[in-house]
């Protein structure tokens, strides 16, 4: 049975979520403040976390950042705010999806299933290739570790996923929309600029010369690809 952690301070929303999630054969745990929720998320292995943005003691943004530094549990952020800046913020700090209150239970359940499916697909793909090695660059998929010239490089979860996807398919061209859909999911249509910012940060960490990149190349008029000509 899939385990879902609900970090939410509204008891009515918690009750509603617990009823519908258990009806759909999910097991639930709950935390009503941020610090408690983070502690539970770090100490246990959940299949997904529903994370409210506004919480006592620690907000959802800080929880997501701290959690992403330690674990890669899928996160769907819940918030009453609907401004674009909040949606982009959720993407930037590593949330897997984002839904605003009030939301329909049917839509939330669909989002949960979609996020879990994408996570399972990534795990299946990663299990087929434990590691990737190129000239100067080593990617340990199982340990989620990247070495550049034998020096460890710290990547965010989305940066790591982008790198693994492209490095697993050298020479394959990906449009910004392709990458957005494959890494973040189809619910973020129109946020292709987020892909650009992540690619730029990723390049800043693994490329010696940003103007003449070695690994991640721009395909003009299309998007990006991993250099298929780099030596193994």
C-alpha cells in the first residue's frame, strides 16, 4: 500500500484528504505544523508528500528545500495562493506538482497518480543504467552523485534528472516542452522558461566555459541535447 504524508494545518482539509485517500487504498500519516512534518518526512520513507505552503513553525518552501537536500520523495504542494510566482517557486525548489485550493478531490487524485507514475518510470529507467561515464564527468544514478574531474558536484533534484535524461540519450534533441513534460509533468504547460533556468544553472555547475559548453549543447530552433561526440 502506498504511503502518503499530509503536512497541512487545516483539520477539515486533513479529514477530507484522509477519507478520500484511504478510499483509494492509500495509507496516510499527518502533521499539522512544518517542523513536525519535516521530521516525519526525513525519518520515514513515504511514497508521496502533500505539502501545504503556509504552515506554523516552518513554511512549505523551507520544508521542500530541506527535504530536497536529503531525499527525493515526490511532493505535491497545496496552497490557497494562485499567483504565477508561487507556481514558479514550487517548480524552482523541487516540487513535483502544484495544486491550488479549493481543489477537486478528483483532480488531486489524478495528480497523485500521475506523479507516482512518473516517479516509477524514472526509477525503472534509472535501474537499467546504474551509472554513466564520460570524459571528465561521472554520473552515479543509484547514489545520485555527480563527479566532475573527480570533484563532487551538488545538483538539485531537477538538475540531476535533466542531466540523467539527456546523458542517457546522447545526441537526442529535446525541446523545452519535451523536457518540461518529461521532468515536471504536463500540468506545467507554459512554464518552459523554468527549463531554461535549470539548464543554465546545470551548465554553470558542470561546464568549464558556458559560452562553449562541453556536455549540454543548444540545438538552435529546437532545444538541447547531450554531446554525442564527447569521449567515454
